C-alpha cells in the first residue's frame, strides 16, 4: 500500500512539473507583455519552446497551428519568442519593412558562419552598398558575357558519358551545384584536392547555420567553426596567390572582387570582406539550387507530358547547331518552358519554410502586437500552396508560368523580398536551365528502386534518388 502511494505521489508530482514547464513560456511572456494584445498560440517549454516539434514536422507544424490559431500565431522557436505569419499581404509588408523597425532575425550562428561582412549580417546603408556591389558581379551583362559560357562548358562536360549508368541524383545535384559555383567564383576545377576540401568545408558550414551555439568537441557548432576557419585559411591563400601572380586571367568572380578592392571608392576593400562575400555567395545559392535541380528531375520523371514538352523545346534550340555547340544568351532567353519548369519546381519543392525577421519596436499588425525583440517567421509554405493563387496547388504544372498574368507572383517570395531580395536568383535559374537542356537532349531516365525524398530539416534523402539513364 505504501509503495502504491509513493508511485502515485511521484506520478502526480511529475504531472505537475510537466504542466508547469509546458505552460512556463506562455505565462512568462504574457506577464512580461500583459498590456499588449498578443497573437494566439502556444509557447512550449522553457528555452527549447516548440523547436523540437517544429524541426520534426516542418510544414505540418505550421499548417496545424494555422488551422488552430489563424494566419498569425505565437510560438517559441530558435531560442526566441516567435510570431509565425502565413498571410500573403502581411508577409509582403514584413519583408519590405526593414526601415520600419523590422530587421533580419536569423540566429547568431547563421551570421557567425557566413561572416560579419555577409549581407545577412549587415543593415541599412552598409547592407545596401554591399548588396549593390554583389549585384554588379552577377548583372545581366556579366551573366551573358562571362558566366553563361563557363556554365555551358561545365554542364556539357559534367553530363557527358552518363548513358547506361545508374546515378543518385540527390548526390549528383549537390555535387554539380557546388563544383559549378566554386568554378565560377575561384576557378578551382583544375585542382581536384583543393576543390574537394573547399566542398567539404562549405558543406559543414551550411549544416551549422541553425545549431545551438555550444562550442564543445564533436558538436555541429564546433565542427562549423573549424570548417569556417579552414575556409578562411584556404581562400586567403588563393587570394594571396592571385595577387602575387599579378596577371590572373581566370575571369571569375574572385578576379572581379580583387579588382574592386583596388578601387578606393569600392565598398569591398579588405581580404576579410572578400572572403565573407565568397562564402556567402557559394552557400546562399548552393542548397536552394541543388534541391530544385534534384526535384525538377523527379517531377519531370513523374510527369511525362512536361518532360516531353521540355525536350521538344530544347531539341528545337539544338537544331541546326554543330555537334559540339555552345548555348548563347538568345538560346537561354528562348527557354520559356524550361524556365517555367524551374519556377514550378521552386514552388513545389518548398526549399525554405520561410524567412526570419526581428522587431526593434512594438509592431502592430492586424489587431495584434508583436513585442520588441521578438522573432517574426515569415512563412511561405501556405503561400506557395495557396489554391486561390495556384489552382490545384499540389499538381506539378509548369504551364501555369507561361501565362502573362502570373508575372504578379514575383517568384512567390521564395527569393525574399524588399531590400533582401536575393541578388543571385537569375543565376540560379540559369544554372538549372542549362543543366536541364543537356539532360533532356541527351538522355531519358527511369526510376530504380523506391525513392524517398526527405527535404526537411536540411537532411539528405535516406534512400537517395536513383535513376537509370539511356540515350534519347
């Protein structure tokens, strides 16, 4: 009898502790902001909040909370009180309001890995100047005259000799994007060992963006710091060698950065600034482009009509060209359906769940107040699948992007918005388009085994994405 009473007492005590801890955040923040009309929602446990279910369930977490609480709800993510917004009009306002007390709000580890001179770490006039400098490096004229020929040459070589092979397109998509970007940035393709080291270090840094900042041996954060230090050392050595040669003809982005640093009016002056721009340039486009490329291949396999239409367009471009032809700017601009496939893959794949902002003043939106210092999660999940905007939103339909009235989509905020609109969005579309051109004009592919795709949170698909290729 006494043992039963002890067990009962322990169980009741555990239940009380559980209830107290599960309501701690909600009570704490309500007391701290008792005069403010906070959005509805649940705040989870102390410190960790609802981060664990968020990372486990991803889009399902947001959808479930939206159905329960509406288009704006409070929670606790990434160690901070957070308001999640899924309303399209509100999100557009949030992304365009950096001058109105709403700043970039990514975790400190994000900026730490990218560097203090990254555009993700800068605000106001400094951000505007640095972003302008980056845009000049990948402007339309640079894409046309400098980068397109390199991308074309690389893709032709990379996709050669794939016939009668079974390939894991998950690994191939990661590899092709990383190797291409390193080629465009620093022309490292002739040094296989250096390229491999850079690739591994960049990948480790990317895994450390949203980790808890616990600097103990073996933690992801610790590995990320070591990888960043290694990147700084390797890139510093490359810069030193370039300057010593005094006659570099690589005609790559690093050459442009070094040339800009010699101009006293340039915002990019130091090696530290150059290195931060390179790391940011590589990593900001790596994950998005690699996943979209992989998913475009899968969607095309699963939708033969779209694959046939894509092949027809690109075979028409190839018609009349010599055997070892090179695509030019007019060829790329004529790839209307190819571009539509890329945009639809971007929409469907939902690479990023959203964007993070932080309030610097109490901010009133739709009758609620987001207190100063809170994180705002600008969610794009529901927007990308909104049936009012995209009829049959779960259907892969590239043709929807051929209609002129859809220009108002503005890339459905996948590339950010306002002052933070991604400067490299056109480069990413160009890379994937050229890859798809050589893929569909050379090969057809069939699925091997049961392929499972796991895109969230930032993990590789456990079974890969295997296809057997054969000549067209």
